[in-house]
C-alpha cells in the first residue's frame, strides 16, 4: 500500500499535465512550471502535516477546552462532583507517508526551479 501511495505521488503531476495537454497548447516552460507548482503543493501539504504531527496546536486545543469547560455550568458541576482531575489529552497525529510527501515535494520543486532557470537564462 505504501508503494502505491508513493507511486501515486510521483505520477500524479505528470498525469495532470497530460490531461491539461488536451485543452491547452504546451511547451517546455509550461511543463517545468507545472512540475514546480506540483512540488510547491506537495511541500505545503507536507509542511502542514509536519506542523500538526509535531503538536504545535496542542496547547491551543487544551486551552480552548479548559476555557469552554469553565464557561459551561454543567461542566463546572461535573468537575465539582468529580474533583479537579484534569487528564492531559494528547492530540498528536501520526502521518506515515510524511517523509515521502516532503521528499517528492523537494525533488519536484528543486527540479522545476533549476530546470526553469536553465531554460530561461540559456533561452532554450
């Protein structure tokens, strides 16, 4: 299953580009731009997943839960009856394909950037 997901991430931008060939005229610069933007998309998705996996928002979630539990009268009654036993709840999310998404994003982004620079500066 992991190989299938990785293969999809590798092949998806090219399949999308082939679909756009049906509707728009194509040239080398447009292909390189498409690869660059695909890499940028994968980098952004991977970065958001990395931030969530690192637990950046855990403090915000627990603070909001505490705030709304102090506003709610029924929640206050339950806490008063049970005592103030607040358990730390972990909101950590694990993404098994995070490294692969970031790797594909870096490769596409770098290749698109370098190849576009070569094409533009050498006027190929």
